[in-house]
């Protein structure tokens, strides 16, 4: 069985993936600087799985700390979740994003190379597609054109860096996973999306509106060319997304593979509000406001490649995601 290191493993997607990996029999260590997550996540992972992953509080920008972890532990594969992800903040502080996400990744790749660790699965994003003629994104499309913010560009640049590393190193095996819009929480209610500070994404904002921490949701525009006028996205349950990583561990081959991880079926903002209201039995206060800069009307994944090659597809619905999010909130988590 492969031994895994998950960077950013106490974060939202990382923690769910660590749970799936442990439940599939893998031994997983976590490195995270806890910038956007809490060490208590480790205890929750233990409650769910009965196993406590080894945790290193360390920063990818600190090469000495990270090198020491690799010197003292053997890893076969790195799952690289660590990164900053707030789109708006990245516009205001681009250098912070380039420093953290790109330098952090280059450090990681150098240290992996020094310790002969040749397998990486990278958390990329649908954002690398930028602007396309068709809203159904497919892996063969050209990337990097029309990306509207520095965060998105870090994902594009890191993809290119990993491709170059694979050209230079014959033993290198990489999978770039382009996530669409992850939502939901673990059905145990013990882990979920719990960002430090003010959230930017739709679901964590809805969670804060539902428990009164934010008075109402601002819906960014209802004049888009979609059926109800609000933007449509491919929301994917985080447990489905996590399982996508587990299957990839058996598909690492020399070179770089790229997969979209999405459902292929988009929902509008109004549909998300309706699904949340249905699951909670309560009205969600919202108002329609102007469009948010940089938002596209709609896009979704063509997930055929992951369906066929990885034998992976989403199993959970938007209703499942809303139920699990509300369960996480009721457990007094996500606060
Ligand atoms: P998250 O913020 O919950 O998790 C990221 C983790 O990385 C955090 O725990 C943070 O403390 C840690 N981290 C950040 N910089 C670090 C550094 N320099 N050294 C060590 N740890 C560091 O975010 P998430 O939603 O779980 O996202 C995980 C990955 O997936 C990110 O790379 C993100 O860009 C990518 N992604 C997320 C989404 C999304 O909508 N959530 C969509 C596409 C891609
Ligand atoms: C979803 C929809 C908003 C908040 C971003 C990144 C992308 C990826 C996922 C990491 C949009 C609307 C939102 C609110 C709203 N992340 N909305 N009111 O913008 O699709 O994608 O996160 O890689 O790269 O760009 O996700 O959750 O911010 O927004 O009406 O208060 O909800 O306009 O249509 P987005 P989101």
C-alpha cells in the first residue's frame, strides 16, 4: 500500500480525502500551516476512521521544515492540496498568491525530487479553462486564456510547472485534477467547510446566512442568459471529489494525466437556494444585487474522461450535499 503525504490535509477537500484514503487502507500523513484550517480536524478524522494521521504543522514556504519531514519519513505519493484560494483577495494581493501557491509548489517539487518521491496529485481547478466558446469544459481545451484573477493563474502556472517537471524527469508521475465547485460535508457531520475569516464562496456564505452570522445572501445578478437569470455551476459533493483522489492512486503513470472532476450537471444560484431551503425547511433570506466582476454565466464539466478511464463518477446529489451541510452546521461545526 502506498504511503501518502497530504499537503493542506486539514483543509476542506484535504480532510475529506484523507478520510477516504484511510478508509481505503492507505497510511496518510498531513502537513498544513493551519492558515485556513484547524488542528482539531485531526481529532475529527480519528472519530470517523479510528486512525489518527500523523500531523506536521509546517509551511511549504519553509524549505527546511518540509525537507526534514521528507528526510524522516518515506512517501510514495504526495497529494498537494495546500494553497490560498480566495479569488477576490488574490486580486488585491497577487504577490501573496504567487509567493504562497507557486513558490510553495516549487519548494515541494524540489524536495520531492531530492528524496526521490516521484508521484503527485495536484488540486487544480476549472478556473484554468478561463474563457471558452462552449460552457462544457473538456480536458483537451486550451487553458490559460482569459483567466480573470491571480488565484486562477497560479493554478494554470502550477499545471505548466508540473508538466515541465515531467518532461525533465522520466520517473515523474502526475495527475492534475480540475475540480469544479465542491460543496457538502462528510455525512458524519464532523468535518466540512469551515474557513477561517469571511468566506467568498456561495455555500459557506449560505451556511452563515442560515445561522444568522450573515444577515442575507446577496445573489450576484439575475440577468445572465440562463433560464432563471442566475449563474450556473457544476456543484460536486466533496465526498465524491475525495473518492476521485483515491481512485487516481491506481492510475498514476509516467507523465501527466489531467481529469475534470465534476458532475456534468450544473445548477443555478436560485436552484441552490431552493435545495438548501428544502433540506433545512426554512426560508433563506436573500436579495438580488449586481453582477460580481469576473463571474461567467455558466460552465460545467465534461466528466467523460474520468468516468471512462478512472471508472469514477459522482454518486451524490445536490440534495445530499445540502443535507450533509445542514448536519455539519447542526453539529455546531463550521463555526
Ligand atoms: P482550504 O483552504 O480548506 O485548504 C487548503 C489548506 O492549505 C488549508 O488548510 C491551509 O491552511 C493550507 N495551506 C495554505 N497554504 C499553505 C502553505 N504555504 N503551507 C502549508 N499549508 C498551507 O481549501 P480547499 O477548499 O480544501 O482547497 C484545497 C485545494 O483545492 C486548494 O489548492 C484549492 O485551490 C483547490 N481548489 C479548491 C476549490 C474550492 O472551491 N474549494 C476548487 C478548485 C480547486
Ligand atoms: C458560485 C456562484 C456566484 C457568492 C470559485 C473560483 C473557482 C473555484 C470555485 C477554486 C456564482 C454566486 C456567490 C455570493 C452569489 N475555486 N454567488 N453570492 O465563482 O463559481 O468559483 O470557487 O479553484 O476557481 O472562481 O464559486 O462559490 O464563489 O460562486 O450569488 O455571495 O454563486 O456569482 O455564480 P465560483 P462561488
